[in-house]
C-alpha cells in the first residue's frame, strides 16, 4: 500500500512533554501538508512543506510548533511543551508536484495521529 | 480568514433516499472540493470542481461549482448504508497561498437501513 503513512496513530502526552508526529507521503509525492482537526470541526491548515523547505507555515502557532521535511526520511510535526488545547487529530496530506506551477487542491490524506494531552 | 458555511450540520435519511448538502462562502474560490471522512480515518477526495458552473458526477455523487464561485452543492442519489460519514466541502483560492484548503465544518450523514 503506497498511501500516506502516519504514525503514531494515537499518542498520549502529559502537559509539558513533547509530541512528535511522523508522516511519509505517497510514493512520487514531494509536497506535504499538515492539518489539525478539533472535535466536531473541519480541518485547519497548519503548514506546507517540500523537501528541505518550509513553503508556508502561516497556519502554525508561532511558539512550540515546528515542522520539517528532510531530504531523507519522513516529515515531522513537533509540538513542544504540550498543553491540553493541543489535543486534536493531526492529519498529513501529500500531493504530486504541481503541473504548470498550479496546485490542484487534490490532496491525499493519511489516517491521522490523534494526540491526547492529559 | 475565509470561512465556509456548510449545511445541514447533520442529517438522518432512509436508505434509498437522495441527499443534498451545500456550502457557501463570503469569499470567491477558484476550486471547490468535496471530501468524505469515515470515523477514525482521514478525508478522502470525492469530487473536485475547477470552473464556475461546472457540474461533475462520480457514480451516485453529483457536485456543482456555483456561478458566483462562492458556493457549491453535493447530491447523493439512492443512498446506501456505506454513505454514512462526514462530508466536508473545501475551497481553494488562486494566487499566493493557493495550496491551502479552507474546510467547512462538515455534514454528518446517517443512513437508516
């Protein structure tokens, strides 16, 4: 199965700890996006990355959150010093290189990582 | 920022009935997309619309991109139990930031056998 792979599926952390969420995009996809979903809500854009580059992080909180997509290995969303309000489902999505420089919006989502902060 | 108003919030229908849900926005979007999310899973793309007025079908699903570019609807005909889930509309702008999708809050569909 060459779909978007996320792990862990579930993560429990105590306040103040760090959470690391990993995402491997679909084969052949070089664009990775992270979205956050609160209960009973739609998905909210956080960050868009290409290999070794953060293209747009305008949806990501300025403090405690960071993301990377290294040359080798999965994309990582890192949350430091977690608080209860960080509890949510975090979805990674990928897309192939944009044709003609225009992104179609057709994203392939992983199954999500559900973070619970105690 | 942009906001999408999706309605209804939830609906209960009998198996075999047709379903209609819609999405409106105060902003103009270049692309409208409809995703379905099953419990515990990620969203899956159902239909993508790229031109104002476009009407596109995918099996029993039909979606339209409104002429004003500020709305879209999704119809499901002859519903079946596996149609259960949450349906999200999403809009994409053109130009800078065009890779961001703005999602509605979803329509939760329950199908009674």
